[in-house]
């Protein structure tokens, strides 16, 4: 298997290779990477992201059933709130995971930490499928569910930042947006896999069978998926950028204090929090909350609602790579700004369409929001790593990303459900997205364009 090595400054020499392909090569002023290596890195990172969001997709789309299994109550809204509360709890520990895995990734390497997060994610998801119901063990059931969600949350604290950093540091400067967009392609594939499985089971199984045993199947699938993802990640070596940092130190990577990752990068961290806020609020609103909104609040047919969301995600997957390539041509800032403007102007009209209830109106409203979301999913995986220098990239990005997701993104379903319950205003999802768009727009205004430029602290990277 090829290994990613970095040479000391010297005249260019022909790169060595193995039977699997050529190695990344760095001269005094440029890093040259083999496209085949970049593609393998993208696949390994994207599959882990797909597995993570397969679980989140399943949890969101089967939330009503999970409420009946783990939180018995005569009030369906209370069940849904309890289920989303357990969903949100995982996000409370994500910053802790980021503070552990992020600095560790800057010290021992991206690949090693990503292998650990993969194992933990798969174990946490698989464990949910084995938990007895409330009817069997009483209060122990929701306690065990919460424990499994905390394991998932802790592991995902190092997942997205590590995966986006891994792809960004392997990709050539002029195509970083395109290759980075495949990370979110994996996210959408995971959502579609989870939602598709739930849809099939909902259509084939009776309500009693779904509550008694059917809900377990999607979570148990995580075991084999985790093994495959771990295999792919273990076959890759470190990124050229991280290898160069090791060589500069002439020894093991020195430990960077956590304080330096925060106070030394405070401006970039604030920008990261703002960008991640609009990215994740709109993401979780559309892909995690809207299925429950259609069924729980609008009394929409459950199967038809899931099929609409599946269609929107499939549309996003088709557009995703093209939008990623667009960010390489016109820049990350214009694409992200267009998404913020779109959500500010179109959230209310789109939700009004959705509330009409007809299949065509729901599809049009959801489709419009999905295309706006692509502005973020295509640009963020390349824009966020470029905010930080190589020596603190994994750690600082993990902290900024997870703080923002924990406070604003993962809590979106819970907060919006509570706001609707408290106010009776069914337009709360639109207002929430509009507020996020304003904050995201402010972050875009102050960020520096990174398209086509080397990552901070790294040599220019080109394709061989």
C-alpha cells in the first residue's frame, strides 16, 4: 500500500512507488500528489462519515417508534421531545470528544485517530440495537440509550474535523473543493441508506412488529459497516501536510497546548462557529427534523414523507460534486453567501409550500431547501480546514466545529419542537433557519477566500 512521505528540501527526484501507486512527493516549495491516492483518501474518509450519518438518519426517521419503545407516555409530543432529548444529549459531549481527539490528531496523526473514532461510532450504534425496551427493563432502557448516544457523541467529536482535514491535506489546491464535497456526499449516502431502510421496514412491517423488533435492524447494520470503514482507514498513511510537520520538528510531533488552539486562533474559531452554525442548523432542520415535522406536526403520511426526503437527498447527491467543483472556480465565499441569502429569503415561502400538504407542494418546498443546503455541504469541507494552520488544524477545527454543532446544530430538532409546542406557531422552523442565515452571512463577510490557495502552514499542493 502506498505511504505518504515528505522529503527534505532537495532537487526534484523521481518518486518511488509500490504496486498500489505513486507516493506523494514534496520538494522545497511544492507537494505533488497522485490522484489515485487522493481518491482512496476521500473514500476512506467519506465512508466513515456515511456510517455516522446513517445512524443519525435512522434515529431521526424512526424517532416516533423509538419514543414508544423507550419513553412510554400518553402524549405523543412528550415522547418525541424525550427522543430528541436523547438525540441532543450526544451533542453535549461532542466538544469533549473534540478536545480529546482533535489535539491527539495534531500530535499522533490524523489516520490513527480516525480509526479510533470509527470503532467507537460503530460500537455505539450497534449497542443501541441490543438495548431491551422500557417494557422489559423499565427505566434502565432510556438510561442505556443515553449511554450509547454519549459514546457516539464523544467519538463524533473527532470525526468530521478529522475527515475534512484528512481530505483537505491530501487534495491539490485547485481541486480541494471538488474532493472535499465528496465528504458530504458520504453524509447524504448515509442518510439515504438509513432513511431508505426505515422506509422499507415501515412499509413492510406492521406497527406492532416495528415497535417490538423491527426498529433494531437499522442499528445492528452498523457493525459490518464499521468493520469495512475501519479496514479502509487502516490502509491509508498520513497526509503529506502532517508528514511535513513531523519532519520540521525532527522528532515526534510536539504537544500543542489546548490554550494555544483556542486563544491563538480566536478569530478563526469565531468564523468557524458562525459558518458551522448556519451549516448545521439548516442541515439538521431539513434532514433530521422535517420528517418528524411532516408526520408529527402536519399529520402527513409517514411513508410518503420519508420518500419525499429521500428524493431531496438524492437530488442533493447529484448536485453535490458539481457544486464542489464550482467552489474551486468561483470561490467558497460566493457559494456560501448565496446559501445564506437563499435561506434568509426563501425559508418562509418554502415552509408555506410544505405546509400545504400536497405531495407536489411538499416536494417543491423541500427541494428548494435542499438545493440551498448544497451551497454549504459543497463548500464547508474545504473552507473550514483552510481557516487554521497545519500544526493546530485538527484540534482547533474540532473545538470550533463541535462547540457550534453542540449548541446550535444538534439541538435544532429539540429546540424547534419545543418552540412550536410553546407558541403554537408552525412557522418556527423557517424563522430559526433565517436567524441562522444572518449569523452565517456575517461569518462569510469576514472570512478570507481560500479557493485555489495552499492551506495555511503547508506548501502548495498539485496533482501529478
